């Protein structure tokens, strides 16, 4: 296994202005647009951490705390907050800024999980992703809960797999799907 890496080594910060095309019918940033920014930013953190291909496995508890307004900026900050064999947890913090006043606000937080795989980036089959080392007080607080969140995700994944076995794959618009 590689030497542990700091959260800072995987840090990614993307900042964007919120344009009218980013808004939902209520005048706030569309949640799906924010989710795209989150996944894109988090994927860069993962690549910086493990230098190999990875895919999104889950997005946990995306908490929309405050709406993001038109003509404000949205800053998506991500870093790897935990690692286990081939999986990595990424902490996401979304900060809005009123560009007219300079006031900043915490708009959303979440954790994403990615799984590293052999790919065009690095075809090596046998590997483990580097462990993570937190340095700042905030990083230490975030990373301290990693193992508990990982175990909770594994339990929820097993529950969801059982739940999914009960769902139909019939076409909803066909006569098969009308029985649901």
C-alpha cells in the first residue's frame, strides 16, 4: 500500500457563478445542477488521491442547508476523508457567496463514495488506495467519523439490495406493469 496522503493532497475547489440557466422554477440553483458539480469535483479529489480510474458508488445524505441564489457564486470544496482497500469517501462542502455583499453561507454538505478500478489510468489489478491523514481541526473532525459512516453505508447497502430484489422491472406502460 502507498504511504498515507493528506486531505490537502486531494483538495479540489471549484467556484462558479449561478446563472439564470442554473435555476429551478423557484429562483434557486437547481439541485440536479449542484449534484453534477459535486460529482465532478469529488471525482477529481479521488483521482488526485489514488491516481487511477474510479466510479461513483454512492452519494450520502446530500443536505441542502440554504438555497443558492442567482448571481451568487457556488464554491464546491472536496477532499478524500477516508479510504478502505479500493473505496474512498469524499467530503463535500458547498459554500454560497453573495457577490454584491461578500456574505458567505454554508449551502450544502454530503459525503460521496467512489470505488477505484483498473482502467486506462492505471491497469494494475492488485492495489490498495492510500490511507488518509487529516491535518486541520475540521479535517480531523470530518475524518474521525469515517469508519462509522462506512459501516453504516455497508449495512444500508445490504438492506437496499434486499429491498431491490422485491422491485419489478416490468415496463410501467405495458399490461405487465399495470398490476403494480
